[in-house]
C-alpha cells in the first residue's frame, strides 16, 4: 500500500532528481509505454534508475488489477478493481473522458441509502492506489477529468487524496477544475483544499436542507448543518472561481417534497453553484425508492424557475450513491469494517 512519496523516495535512492522523478511518474500516470520516448528516457535518466525501471513499473502496474467491467448504455463502464491485498474498489469510466475513483475500501459515514456505507470502513486507499486507478483506466481510454465520487469519503483520507490530486494536476495532465473532490462536508476540507498548489473543484453532498434528517441519512458525517456547509462552499467557490456542485440524491417521499423546495431556494438562490439532482437507483438490499422521473423533472423545473440553477441528471454510475458499492458487494461476501479512527474535526 505504498504512497506517492514512497515511490519518490525509491527513485531518489537510485539517484533520481526532481525532473527524473517527474518523468517516471508521468510515464506511469499517463499510461505511456516504456518504449515510448525510450531513447530520450535512456538519455535522460541515470543508469541506476534505468536499470530499476522495469521492476518499478511492474510494481506500479501491480497496484491495481481489473476484475470485472460492466459497460453501461450511455458509454460509461463500471470497473471492479482489485488492489494488491485482494481488497476491491470500484472505478467508473464516465462519458466524455471522465473517471470516478474510490478513495477508501468501504466508508465510515454510513449513509443509509448507500451500499458502500453498510460495512463501515475496511481500509484506506493509498495515494498510489488512487493514481493507479487512473493509470489503469488510461490503458483503456483517455481520461481528462477525475471525480472523487466512488467508494469512500475523501475527507476521511484527506492527505492521500491530496497527494493524488497534486500528482494528477501536474504530471498527470488533468486540468485543476477537472479534478472534483466530493465530500459530505468536513471543516478540514475547505481549508486544506484552498491551501494546496492544485486546487480541485468541489462537490458537496447535501441531500436535504434539514439538519435532523441529514443526521439520520448520513449518520457519521460531520455535524456541520446544511447552512454551514453551503456558507463554507460559497467561500471556496469565490476563492477558486469554480462553482460548487451541490449533490442531491432524490429519494422518493424522503427529500423530494415541497418543504425541501422552499428551503433549497432559501439556501442556494444566488449562490455560486449548481444543484445536481440525481434520482436514486433503487437496490433490493435497501429500502429507498427512486422517484418517478416526471416528479423529479417537475421539482428541478420549479427550482430553476425560482432562481436555483438545477440540473436533473440520470446517473452514469458515479454519483448515484446507492449504486456505489454494488459491484463490490456482489463480488465479495460482506466484510465488516474494523473501527479505524477518523480524526474528527467536529
Ligand atoms: S454515499 Fe459516499 S459518504 Fe455516504 S456512505 Fe456511501 S461512500 Fe460513504
């Protein structure tokens, strides 16, 4: 489970300087074959690095292994990806060269409508394993956007996710606004994201305007209220120039009523952001239902009329939270998460 700094140290021990390290990492994360630019590489890298390169690349390629691929009708494909210790995570190839990656095996937030949340946190995904999901996807198709909306809560694995974002936004050749950090909202996130050299775009999962209902639906999210989350999001959006993507999984009869509509208008009207409403994908194991498309469209239309930029989206697999974790749940018997302490900022 090594990290990106571990890879850099391994290269440094062989005599690589910053430019050498970046060249090797670029080859890996961009999935360039070692034969590409071979002469330049041979000329450029110290002999010890060249000698060690095949073994290092084999180790990096071995971080992830594709177990299953499930293509969708819209050009997306869900990938079940095995890590070196046999744990599995999901990545989703999205239409228009996007990729959704996982940042944890399991998740401690325990959202009531999410398969990943059922088993708790099993382990963190290292920064190298996050980037390896991108390298694996790039062996199949171009990746120009990476969203952290797969399994896990990125704010609970913050340093590893930020290491991956730093690499992807530099030698990984992904535009900073095309890196999307998605979170249920944690006070540490707003400060940490704003302080890095690569500032990603931010998606905030709201799901409801009601603090009590939110605590029920997202039992181990931070205690920030929806109002506080939006205030912090607004500051980040103004600072970076990227609008916030507010995520709202529509659950029939739970968070799609007129009471929510009025409160959403009060909360989001005039804010620098867009509200993405995604009708839930029902799964047999969980009690929530998907609202009728017509009902969802009417809600989105009325919000739009009242001044909230709202997009109703059918899932490409990545951001219907109830869909996340299904492949893994089907492929492996449920594994109860050990209780791994999460540094809480509450
Ligand atoms: S929806 Fe996201 S934050 Fe909630 S339990 Fe699932 S993976 Fe974790």
